[in-house]
C-alpha cells in the first residue's frame, strides 16, 4: 500500500540570495515555466513591507504555473502573502505557536521543518504532524558552508520511523475479515486514508549527485545553487525533474 504524502515530492527550488529582484523574478519564472513543483522564497534581512510586495509577486507567478509556494522563516509573512506553506528552522519560532496563529487567522498553511542531521528531530516532526521535514546539508554547500553534514543513511532511518508511526493506522486488522472492529477500521481508512510527511534532502545538491539522495530515500530534493546558478535554469529544472520521473 502506498501512503500519500501531505506535501508534494520532487524538485524543491529555493531562491538564491540575489539583490536584483528583477533578475531573481525572471529566474523564478523560468523554473516555474519548466514545471517546478515547489518553490521556497528565502530572502533574509528584507523589511516586512518590501518582503510582502516581492513575495506577493512571486506567489502570483507560482500560482500561474501551479508551483507550490513556500515562505522561509516567517509564518506571518506566509499568511500575509497567501503562501501555501512555511518552512521553519530551529531559530524560526515554535511550531505550536505557528499552528495556533494560522488557525486564529482561519487559514491553512502546510508546515515544513529542518532536522539538520538529527533523527530525533525527525521523530519530533512526525509527532508534530508536520507536512515535510528536511535533512541537510547532505553535501557541502556554498550557500551554507557551516551547515552540519547530514549523512544519507538518515533517509532510510526516517522511513523506518514513518513506517513505525503509521503502523497503528494500517490495516493489519483487515487480515481478519470476521473481526467487526476491523471492518469499521477499514471503512475509516477508506474515508480518511492515512498520509505521511514528505522527506526532503538539502545542501550542495546538483544534477551530478542528486540521484544519490533520491536513491537514499529522499522524496524531494531542495536546491539553490544547483538550479539557480546554472546557465539554463529552464533546462536544469527539466533535467532534475527527469531524475524523479525515472525513480523506479
Ligand atoms: C527545505 C529546507 N530545508 C532546510 C532549510 C534550512 O532552514 P533553517 O535551518 O531555518 O535555515 P535558513 O534557510 O533559514 O537559513 C530550508 N530553508 N529549507
Ligand atoms: C538553506 C540550507 N540549509 C542547509 S544547506 C542550505 C543551502 C542550500 O543551498 P545549495 O543548494 O546551494 O547548497
Ligand atoms: Mg530559517
């Protein structure tokens, strides 16, 4: 049985830290036009008003192309610009506070978190019912040269955690058709099928090493330089996406 993920899988582009907004917007348009499934707006040190104005334009571009739009660090900005999701790292506030604020605004935001190289954080993320969690840096990153190294075996370990966390919901009981409780459980399963968080890898990922991360068990790979610092962003995006198309 395949359990659906709550967050898309595949290529997850993250914006580079370019000061020239027009250049950045054009680069984002190329990736989105190529079919990029997920884009994260990661722009530090921008005053809130300007961040809103820029992020709203990018959100519209994503909407136009069917790209899921994630805002980094700040759920209030994500709510303000109508993003689909927010990414929270260890310094970006408390996840329960984020959930409470989102609910108070009567809105919905998918939530993703950083787990660095710690399987314990993945366990917490699963318990917090986040929509994805990310390990990184899987390879040295020029964007974050001081990031901890996240070895590839973490992806398999995380998959095992997910299997263990889902097993109470899975239809073991369906094996015994004479069990009436089992029938109720099974109906529940049909009405509300179980879902799981997406597992993301980040850090130093390029077209040359991405397959290692996917083969290790990542459902999604998050990429800045390997996508946006290339000569043909449209084609690079297509090439990354091919790696997922030929996954099995
Ligand atoms: C998909 C994804 N994974 C990890 C990060 C890193 O988040 P964080 O640790 O909060 O660091 P900054 O990106 O905010 O510098 C991310 N942004 N996206
Ligand atoms: C935000 C972040 N977190 C860990 S590594 C990283 C930067 C990823 O950028 P690149 O894909 O260029 O290595
Ligand atoms: Mg952050």
